[in-house]
């Protein structure tokens, strides 16, 4: 087994059938119709523990017809304007943010030839488990996610689009030499964040109930103990007995940031301390970043510099000569 890996697998092809089969294998069966003699297509994919995350660009004008997805929940996030309808006889509506493929009707799509789209696919069982974490037991009477949702899903689809774009960019930038365990931890957290965003986009539930003021201290204490682990927002919410919605509201109210931003801030502080006290002959900047729970070295260096005004390597050198 290799000791390093990149999370994204890429494939290019000029054949519509090859592109179709690669996407269908990981998301849902569909057909592609085109008058182009040859395409300039690309498919890239990330295999998460139980779900799939796919990028597809056809490199030519195509029509994609997806039959009802049944028990699969499949969301498409256009990266350029996309015409979408539930019927060939209905004029397509232009979409620039995420929507669900229908579980009971055909979905017809005309994607941007070059911008492409991102696709998330998961099953009802996984999403129901995640839905309990996100919304709490009181909002999970209907175990099927998005059964009656329309093309626009809900107001949260802008957030879903932002989350998908951001996580895809992070996954695509992780180098092949990244340790396997680090990549596996990243994929676990990535899946959790994607499914949280999908659930919050589909389920337009009522505002979370008020959370008592002392919960902020409990949240900080728990993060301070577990910061080096591959934490997800759902993990943190469950640990402090809140739904994800309640956690988001509590952290925003008491710290003026999101749970992910709070976790990142704690990890940056831990990294700063480790760099100042580490023997550089024994520990590298990369190993210290991994040890406090960071996955993406380039992004971590950037946000570290924004907070401390210098690169992590410079902090380490100062500590050596100080």
C-alpha cells in the first residue's frame, strides 16, 4: 500500500460514451446526446467513505438526460450557466447554483461546455443519519431527503454551491505526496461538510432554538482537547449535545465565526506554539501542521501568514535562533 496519495482521479476523453460511463458509475445512470463529432471532455472524481464527488466538463454542446434517481440523492452544482428542466417539452430554466436531480421524474440538462459542473451523490441511509446530526431528532420525521423538493431546492443552495466549489478546489490542490492517513482524514471531513451543506440546502427548517450562554466554553474546551483529530462539524455538534444548526448559531453568536473558522483558529494557535517550541532538527513544518490536524499545507501556510505576519518556516527559524 502506498504511503502517499492524491485524492482526485482525472480522466480525459473525446468520446461521449466514455465520459458518460465514468460519471454514471459514480453518481447515477444517464444518457448524453450531442451532434459534436468529437468532445474535449474531462472527468475528475473524489471517492469519499460513502459518497461520491465528481467534476465533469464535456468540452462541447451536449444534452444530458438523467432518469429518476430513486433512492439515490444526486445534486448538481453548475460552474457555468446550465439549462435545466423536468420535461423535454418545457423550456429549460437557467441555473447558476445547485439543484437536485429528480427522484421521480426525468431531469434534462444543457451544461456549459467548458465550465462544467460538480456532482454529489449519496444514498438515503447515509443522509438520514447525517440529517439527525444536522437538524436534530425533531426534524427527521420524514426519513427521505428531498423527495418533494423542486429544482431550486431551498434558499441554502447558494451555500451548497460555495461549499462544493471551495472543497473541490482544496481537494484538487492536495499534492500526491500527502500521507495516506492525512488524505483519508481529509476525505472524511470533506464528506461530512458536503452532506451538511446538502441537507441544509434541501431542508428549509425553522430557526434553531436558543442555546445557553455557557455552551461556548464547553465548545472551546472540547476543541482544545480534540483539535488534532479529523474533526467534522457534526462531530463537534454531537460532542456538545447540539444539532449542527444550533452549533452554527451558538458559535456565530458567541465567537462571530463559523464552527470551521473556530476550529481553524484553535489549530493555528496550536501550530504557532509548536513551531516556537519545536526542535527543527527533528520536526518539519509539514509534520507539525499534520500533528495539529491540518491537511492542506499550502492553504495552511497562507492563513498562518495572514494571522501571524510571517510564514510557518520563518517562525520555526526564529525559534531556532531565539
